[in-house]
């Protein structure tokens, strides 16, 4: 999708006005305005903007795996301190980050395999 937008920009000679970074910010602003128009909550808007940012600017899977490990390490500490509700939330965040790390690493592997062919 990003290549198609860049092709349209170069076709209509808009590269003078838009760099890749400007285009990324433009997409994020449009998504934010759309989410506000749909009366979404703060959490939903944050998830949408984070997802769009990660699609436009992929991050290595190791960062998500490291975050998952940190949250998994905090979970037993919260349990020992008697904060069961907080421990549940930390575990959910950890497993979500772990799932993201796996999905992104599969995507990275497929992308590297395509480059090798």
C-alpha cells in the first residue's frame, strides 16, 4: 500500500511537497481525525495510531520480545505484593507483546526469504 501511495505521489509530481516522513505523519493525522469523528475512546485511538505507525515503520521483533520478558518479570513481583488485578494486566500485556513479537518475526523471516530468492 505504501508503494502505491509513493507511486501516485511521483506520478502527480507531489514529491516536492511530500517526503516519506511527511506522508507518514499525514496518514497518522487523517487516522486520528477519523477516530475522533467516529467518537472513539482514548485507548482505541492510541491502539489505532500505534498499529498504523508500526505498519509504516516496522520495528524489530526483538524489542517486543524484550518488553514481553520485562512484563513477565514484573508479574510475579505484583503477585507477591498482593496486587492480583495489576498482575493480571501485566500478564495480558506480556502475552500480547509476545504474540506481536512472534508475528513480526514470522514476517521478518518471510521478507528475508524473499530477498534470498
